[in-house]
DNA sequence: AGTTTATAATTCACTGGTGAAATAAATTGT
DNA sequence: ACAATTTATTTCACCAGTGAATTATAAACT
């Protein structure tokens, strides 16, 4: 379907790089699909993607804490949105928010004991789904896939850097 | 960075399928990055991703026309949003909206001559960027990448189908 | 020391997208 | 033929995320 469409575009505009355009569409579509699947799994827990990711990152930090600014970097969210995410998670008692001792401009966000328990409980039931997504992928294919994705990511970094300059 | 984080999660919860989780994160991140790059390129033309995609699909149809319902399917947009997209494109004179003769419930959306000219003009300057994203990818790698993405897409379809039943 | 500049977080107004209800036309069953 | 069901689109109310302006603190300059 998509292939036909891009094929016809290529007929109309022969300079169109059909193969690359197809890969773009695939990345975009499949990425979106994956995210929707995850969001589905998170719905019962009343979390959205970025709240979940924020909580995961906090959980995975040695001391369980970070600042809004850092979390923005790690989650690729804007600071505006991180404020809201913080509000949501604090409200549910999964994280705490306090002033930083060293730099009083900063806020310290820390996962609570309840937050850790919540993660430990809600995470494992998601694993079967995660594994099923890659059913039929050999270890070599997974490795290759990872390599290609990282290569693409690097090119995108490169392009961003060029554009910024 | 992400690898370390997932590694520490794996330490805390050993049943976590680290490799698959990493691939999920990569897909999500890289897909998002690609979309942002595209959006950037579209901004000068005052189009967003879904308006662009809708216009592309119309352009690539043999007769240059479709219905909102079809366009929803093809773009994976909700019908609500397609109404807005239609409004935006009609307002700019890139597409026209009229009643369908066969089924009077349907609306017929058709790309205009101005719409086609617009596409022909704005598309080619985007090609270098599209090609640059896959710089350093051999033909074999591109093919492999496409294969893996389609395989993943198939698994996701499968999972959706199971869940629906 | 005191002014300027830079950084961190928040608030506000807006955009893009979603779900539920409303409307209208076609299809099905009797 | 006509009532009931299904399908197509739109409208309305809401959610998630973004950019610009605001406030507070820290760092740099003179």
C-alpha cells in the first residue's frame, strides 16, 4: 500500500529517493505503533508514556533522584512538560519534590519507596508483551537491528549538529 | 546512557528483557527524532506532519482524490483530526471538498492543480536531507533494515489482532 | 561590592490530536 | 414500505506537549 503510493510518487517525481522515503515512513509508522502499544499497557496504571519514562529513569538512578533539567534531557521533553509530569507523579506520591541544597535554583525530584514498589509491581506483567514484539527475531537479527538503529541515530545527531551551526 | 539505565533496571529486576527493552527505546527515540526532523523541514511551508502526509497520499492517488474515511486509514489518524486537516488544506486551496455522487454520506477530497504544483515545488528540496539520514548505509543494510522493520510491524499487527479478539 | 549575564523552574496561551456524542445517509430485516 | 442497524462525517470537550514570558538564583565582569 505504502510502497505503491511511494512508487507512484516516484513516477511523478523521478528524483525522489524512494528507498529512503520508504524507510522514513516505516520508522515513523512502526515507532508510533510501538508507542501506542506501550501506552495501552500503561493505561490501566494511569500513566502516560513520558510519566512512565520519567519514573523509570528515576528508578534506575543509583540514588533515585534527579532534577527537572536532567530529566528533560534524558526524556527529550521540554521543561514545561516536565513540570506537569512532576506535578502528576508527586500528586500520586510516587516521587517527592524538594529544594536542592547545592544550587537553590534547582529542584530535586526523588522516587519514593511507594514509587519503587509501584514500579516493581507494574513492570513484570509488561515483559511478555515486550518479548512478543520481537518474536521470531534471532539474536543476530536483534543485534543487527540495534546496530542499524544506532547508526541512523548517529546520522540524525550529525544532521542536527550541522543545522545548529 | 540509556544502556546503563536499562542495565541498572535489569540488576534491580532480573526478569527484565533488557535487549528487547533497549530496542523499544531505540525505536521510539529514533522514530521521534526522524519525525522532528521532518516537521522542521515542513515548518517553512506551514504544514505539519499529518497535513503533509495527507497531501502526499492524495497526490499519489491515480485520480488525486479520496474520502476522509480512507485518508484516516492511510494516515492512521482519527476522523476528528482528518476533519481539521481537511479544513486546513481546503483553506489554503491545496485540496477541494465536495459531496460524493455514489454515497451521499461521504465527502470527496481532491487535490487541486495548485496543490499539485505546491507538492512539486516543496518536495525536491527535502531529498538531500532524506538521503543524508541514511548516509553510510549500504544497499544491503537498507534492505535489511526494511526487512527488520516490516517484521516488527507484522508482530505488532499480530499482537493487536490478538488483543482485539 | 554591584551590575550584567546565564541558568532553572514555572506559568500562560496555544497547537495537535483523541474520545464521546450528534447528525445524516445508506443498508438490512420484516 | 418502514423501522432498526450500520457507516461516514462533523462538533464539542478534553489531554499532552510546545514556545514565550516570568521569577529566582548563581556565576562572571569591572
